[in-house]
């Protein structure tokens, strides 16, 4: 067992000095260190302070390591100039960086921190590109990269959902372009921050809220900015939200060169808010032109059909006139022929009928009762006028009237005589 009395103790200040001396010996010169910026702050004098974090490999777990970093105002201008010249980068939270630092241990507080001297922008740009490419490949594998672009676009797209910072230059440019078109657009606006820590959450909320109102298209826009500012549009959460919407999304993000992940998953991507608005007005103008062309085509075809029907009607009228004239001519010829036949046959027919009438007249004269009586025949009737042809028709006492050629004779039946 160790006896504490056998060792002499040292003071905190002595221990702190030893630690400082040891660190200075181990790290006599500045060195490069890599990590992710967190808790970035700027003091009133212009100094910058942040944590340099080594993220945990397991999502949701605390960082594997954290060191405090200080960037004095005297070095800050130089660092920001290097970042700006290398792609409009700015120091901000979540940015992956490689920085040249010196190790500093402050004995009075026992605080160890890093003093930043320089930054390697190529590392940051490379990390951003790597993360972006990794995300794009993952979205491609999941079939999300072209999901929104496969949605049909309603024509004309007059009902627009707009996600942007209302009142910004981007907002003004977009609305001006829409208004100057003189088309009947309806714009549903959602005011969202497009940079800063809350930007991703607000953009996602705007996309989801506007989508619930079922617009024809949603426009996600912002003006130009640094690569770091625009890097939020490389957010996986925003990309997945766009891919999951049932409404086409147009982007107009101020990237002059590169396309963001949001651009890649959107239905259509444009470099600026004005270009995005112009694309929508062009779509409506194209619809108007198609309607106008269709109207003209309908009119032309209608006129052609009317002309064709008029020609057909005229041709039919001519054919009908010719047919009627020909029929009338043939009918007239037939009528004339019949008239000639009638005029030839009528006298013969009348003569034959006259002869026949003469013959009939002769026959009638022969059968005339007057002539019969003149030949010695008589006609006997009862007093009631009934003709007597049989003896059974009379009875004893009946008065009979007998007609002879020159008069009548009355007689009374005394005897019927016997039946023969």
C-alpha cells in the first residue's frame, strides 16, 4: 500500500505550468486539424469562437470529441477572404473544415483551446462535394431522384405555391415577373427563412403546407448567396420532402454554376427566381398559343367543310336539274307517243263501240214488250200488279188484267183449271 506521506504534492499552478510546457514541447509548431463547426459565435470586437466537433459514427449520439477554437479578428479577415475567393464560402455551423491551429493551454482557467490561423478551402469544398454526391447516389438507389420530375404538370399552371423569404429581392423578382405576364395567376405564399439554422425546418414546413392546398406547382426560390448559405438546399431532409410530394416543384435557387440537391430532385430547376417565374409564364403562354392555334385550326376546318358541302350541294343541284330535265324530256316524248297512239286508235275504237251499240239496240227492240205484244202475245197481271206466269198464282174470283198490243182486258177467274 502506498503511503501518501512518502510523496510531496505540487500546486495547481505548478501542474498547469508542467502541462503547458509539455504541450508546447509536443506541439512546438502549428498543425492542421479537421472537424465540423458547431456553436459558431462572433464577439463584439470581431473575434470568432466555435467548437470543432468530430461527429459520432452512430446517428443521434454525442460527438466523439470536441475542442474549442478561437479566431482572432486580426486573422478573421484573411480567412474570410480566402473562403470568398474559393467559392463564396463562409464560416458557419455544420461546415466541414480543415484549419491550421496552434495549441493553447491557459493555466489560470485550465482551459485548452485551439487558436485558428488559416483554413484550407479545398478541403471544405471537397467534403461538400463528397457529401452531396453520396446523397445523390442514395436518392438514386431509392428511386427518389426523378420521382417529382415524373409527376404530370397541370396546364395551364395558374395556381402557384411559393416558398421563399417574403419581402426579399428573390420574392420581389418572382412576383414582378408573374404580375407583368397579365395572366390570371393565383400565388399562395409561405414565408420561410432560406438561410440560417431554422431554414431547413421552415422550408420543409412550407413545402408540406402548400402541398396540402393542392396547387398546380410549388416554386422554391431564393436569391444568390455564398456556397455555405446555399448549402442548405443540399439538405437530405429537403430533398426527401420534395421527392415525397404529390405536386411538381420548381426551384429557382441562386446557384450560378452548380446545381443543388434540391435542384436535382425537383421537377424543374432554374438558376434564378426570375427564370423560374419566366418558365411558368412561358408554360401558360404556350397553353394560350395552343388554344389559339386549335381555335384557328377548328375555324379553318369548319370553313373547309362548309366549302366542301357547298360544292357538293351545287354539284347535287346540277345533277338533279339535269336528271329532272332528262326525265321530263323522256316523259314528254312518251306522252306524245301515247297521244299519237290514242289519236290513231280512238276512231276505230269509237266505230267498234258504235257498231256494238247498234247491235244492242236491235236486240233491245226485239225484246221490247210492245213488239212482243204486237206479235200476238199478251201479258197478264193480277189487280195488285203481280205478273202471272203460273196458274197456281191465281184463285177463283181474282181480277186479272191482260195487256194486248192495243190495250188491256179485265177478267175474273171462275176456274183455275187443272195443273198440267
